């Protein structure tokens, strides 16, 4: 009988990778601050009272400040109009103290269906630390210098940090969002992976995913990726962050006695990725949720702010 | 014994498809011309004396004028500097008579390695009928209105015109250029294909291509795609336009007695796609070279100029 732990995936520790990347950024922050007479500055706009957004923003402010950045949080009520957001963006665009601008998504629905797009396009591409303006996306596709969406950039940094080869591998990206799926596919392509973009309308998703040497799940559906989707030994990157409150769903994800089941029973909810926990028994390497891609994402926001600051000098 | 012709691919006639598309554009050109008091205008910049470029530009001017567009060709000698090109672009950007601007690639090598990029980025995205500025590319990726690179746009129009379903199919794009491969992949993705981006560094290209329901070859290597790359019945789109002058290469492409072999013997060269002629016996449908994608590309340039003109009013 084989020891069961031997067949388990290597867990890719996002916190440790993030800490290593932060160490390389820290002296650059200091150099910039000394040379410019001010720290790199990030302006964050948070409109409305979405609780998940509040948690994310708190993390961004906390890490940024711990990191020696100036982080200014601009809050607006859910009743504010899109013009109020645009006015703040215009002020931050013009501000000599702010190198990066981030508008937390989603904006309150009352701002209208096209609010996100109007606000994003109002951001100066040179300060677009989320990499969401058309200019940033175009530069990424054309492999030119620019600011790249934080989560896919973080995934690449983690793969590099872990010594996982990308060139010549077949990568499958499940999910085609502007913020993760599409830029992720481009970054992998530019590193000479053969890249398949799959999504909710892909027939036989299992078969498509099983071809992956590197499988990136970014769809926002808890536990979608099962053992049947994963070639034994494949690297599986779980970008999903889904808060699950339904006990029946949780019971289908974690076996009795699992540590995360206890978390759920204590809190009434639990964070679950797009990858089912059973995949740990098949994958060669796997990012846990939480503690995998998440810490890299916030770290890349700091890296982007620093990059924007350095480029502006 | 089966009749050999029955097993041959349906040839997708680009000239006929282009003619049908042009018919739908013609009344729009007339309407615009009447309303604006001038025809849609296209400015083409041709620098140097690359013979292939001269041929392409002549086609663009000819079709545009036959189509009722104003087409102005601005010629520069191979000795001209990049600043001369930038000056023309600036003038066309400001011109109220020009809705589209196209700078024929390649620019003379003497203009420097970054000349193409500098010139493209100088073009007003609203007049970027080649869809090459970062803004155009970003808008395409984000599925927002904008001008899309002519060849991939033409391929989509041909598939639609021929009633070939895209949604739910597996498309493989071989080649990852900014002008064809990458925008092609995005257009197919947005029409709900599962899309694989393959390239020169893809291991076992044959196996990857054989998974395609729709295979797009855009690499610029004559006859690269053989029967071994094609699942029987697949739709094969050949974007390659390679002028071959080597008799040994031609002998490997066309069997004795083939019509194209006669063309070669008469002219000393022959146009060959990225798809080997033998694929005709395996594919379900195939675009010939010449006469396949080419006519669509020029037609989409007219469509883009018209679109830019209409959007500017």
C-alpha cells in the first residue's frame, strides 16, 4: 500500500511566493522614495458597501501601507452617481502624488450598466495598475511594456518562482474574463506555451482540460474542476475565490473530518476555489484556496504601482 | 471505386464571398457620400519599393476606387526617414477628408527597428483601419466596438457567409502574429469557439491541429499543414500567401500535371499558402490560395474605412 500523502499534489504556497517577490520589490520602493522625495502612491476608489469589496480593499490598503506605499482610499456611498467616480479618477489622474489608480469592482448597480467601462477608460493608462484600459490590454497582447492585470501577472510570477516551465507546455485556461482569462492566455502564449481558451460553452470540458500540462481555472464556480478534468501530474492553478454558504454544496466538496468543513461550521461560510479539493490527489502541483493565487494578486498590485511610479520619473 | 472528386474539400470561394459582402456595403457607401457630401476617404502610405507591397497597395487602391471610396496614395522613397511617415500620418489624422489610414508594412529597414510601432501608435485609433493600435487591439479583446484587423475579420465574415458554425467548435489558430493570429483567436473566442493558439514552438503540432474543427493557418511557411494535421472533414482556412521561386519546393507541393505547376513554369514563381495542396483530399472545406482569404482581406479594408467614416459623422 502506498502512503497516501506521497501521491498528493505539491501545494504552491502563495504567501511564501508573495513574500519572496516583496523582498525583491522593497529596495526599489526605498530607492524610489528617496529619489522622488515621496513614496509611490496608489489611489483606490471604493463605491457602495459590497462586503467582499470592503474585505479586498482593506487588504490592499493594509499591504500597500506595510510596504511603504502611500495608499489613499476614496469612499463613495452606493447612492453616488458615476460622475462622482469620474471626478475622483480625474483628480487622481492629475495628481503628482498618485502613480496608480484602482477602482474596486463591482460599482453599485445604480450607476448604470456601462459605468465600469466608462470609469476604466477614464483612467490614465500610465496609472492603470489593474491593466484594464484598452491601451493596457492592447500593449499586453502586442507584448509591449505596460501594466498587466494583477492576477494573471501573479500566476506567471508564481510559476517562475516555483521553477515550473511554461515554454513548450500545453496550457488550458478555463474562463475568458477580461481581468483574468484573456490576459492569462496571452501571458502564457508569450512564454511559448500552446494555449487553449475554454469556457462555459466548451463541449466536453473534461477532455479539453485533461490535455493541459498547466490548467488555470478562472470561472467563479466552486469545485467545477474535478479529478476527471486533470491529467495526473498536471500543474493546476486555482484562481477562483467563491464564498459558499450552502451546506449541501460544502458537503459535496469536503469529506467528513476535513479541516475546511470545520471552518464552515464555525463561520457559516467557507472560501472555495474553482478546483474541487479531490484534485489534490491527482495534480502534480496545486494552488490552495485561500493562500494560493490571492496573495500574489495583491503583491502584483504593489509591483504595478511601483512600476508605474518608476516609469513616470 | 469512389469518384475521387467526391472526397475533395469544398473550396471556399473568397472572390464570391467578397462580392456578396461588397454588395451589402455599396448602398452604405452611397448613403454616406450623399449625406456627407464626400465619399469615405482612405489614406495609404507606401514607403520604399518592396515589390510585394506595391502589388498589395495597387489592389487596395483599385478596389477602393471601384468601390466609390476616395483613396489617396502617399509614396515615400526607401531613403525617407520615419519622421516623414509620421508627418504624413499627422496630416491624415487631422484631415476631414480621410476616415481611414493605412501604412503599408514593412517599412524600409533604414527607418529603424521601432519604426513600425512608432508609426502605428501615431495613428488616431478612430482611423486605424488595420486595427493595429494598442487601443484597437484592447477594444477587440474586450469585445467592444472598434476597428478589427482586416484578415481575421474577413475570415469570420467568410465563415458566416458560408454558414459554417463557430460556437461550440474547437478552433486551432497556428501562428501568433499581432495582425492575424492573435486577433483571429479572439474573434473566434467571442463567437464561443474553444480556441487553441499554436505556433512554431508547439510540440507535436500535428496532434494539436488534428483536434480542430476549424483550423486557421497563419504562419507564412509554404505547405506546412499536411494531411497529418487535418481531421477528415475539418474546415481549413489558409491565411498564408507565400511566393515560392524554388523549383524543388514547388515539386514537393504539386504533383506532375497540376495546373499550379504550369503557372510556376510560366512565371518562375507561384503563390502558395501555408496549407499543402494534398489537404484538399482530407478537409471538409478549404480556402484556396490565391482566391480564398485574400479577397476578403481587401474587402474588409473597405468595410473598415466605411465603418470609420460612419462612426465619425
